[in-house]
């Protein structure tokens, strides 16, 4: 299944650069990896109804990139998982089929800033995910949500300021960094969802059973995305 890239107008910016659509995360990672730098942010436009309704914006998740050697590593705080670090390919695979938007720092971070950002992100690995405190804006002992985690890391190197990081949402973070010209828009991509196929020797009943299981799985995935934000 070949997807056509959706070129988007991002908050506070112009038209994103064009890249082809991708059939899998490996191809997507190979193409966009050279464009990344330490401090690049990856925003996802997913299906979570709660986040979209509360933040009044399209973005439902955000992650930060650190380049170590020649390899980009992606840090985020994910519902049901907590703060984690993934390779670019694994991260993109985890976001399928969400639309992905890249934002790059307007200036490259210094070596010292890059080290400080990596330290801030590394220090919270394993922290649980929590989001209910976003409503109050107070810190929670239960954990951090994605935008709070990234905001804290960016604040640690003086890139941004926020009075109440728990109140920051992916949408408000994207708006703030672009309106203040701290970040610029990169590409917008979407990776195709893998399409399972029944065995070649499957009978008519076998194909019907395969299609039924696939339909139920897709429905469950959609509901999980809408209401559990996963």
C-alpha cells in the first residue's frame, strides 16, 4: 500500500518540505535521519480525542531527538510505557499510522547544550507516564506526560521558558516554538500500516476467519487510540 505524503501547514509556520510517502519505518528512518539534529522534535498527529479536545490542536504526542555518533535516538514519555529511548526506526514504527511532523532548532545547539539536553533526557528514563496533573498544572509524583518531559528538557538548556510545564500540551509547545522562531518546520511524513495477508493455501473459511480477526483488531486499535491514547 503506497501512501502519498500529506504536506501540512504547521502551527505558526509555512509549508513543510516535501518527501515521498513510506511503506515502512525502515525506509522512512533512512531518509529522514540525515535531516535530524540534537534537539529536533517529532510531533505526532494521532487519534487521541481527549488530547485533541483539551488542547484544541492537532498534535497528540511529542518526542525529542539526540544524535549520538551518527545515530539518532528518540526520547519520549508514552502512555502505558513511561519515559523511554528508542532508535529512530523503532520510534517511527511505534507511531504508525499517525502523521509525523519534524521541527528543527533555528540554530544548531552547541556541544555543551547538546550534552546538557541529552543528560536531561537520560536522567528521567524509566519515569512513569502520568497526564491527569495536566489539568491542574501542578507536578505529579506519579510521573510525567510527553510535552512536560520535552519542555523540561528544553528548559534545562535555556531554549524555552514555561511557568507551568505540566500545562504544556504538544499543540501549545509546537505553537510556542514556531511563533517565537525558536524552531523551524521540517518535513511531514506518514508511514503505511503493515497489511497482513492470509496464507496462500487458506481455505474460504480460513480467509473469512482471517478477515474477521483483522477487522476486530483494527477496530480495537482505533478505539484504543481514541480513548486510551495509545
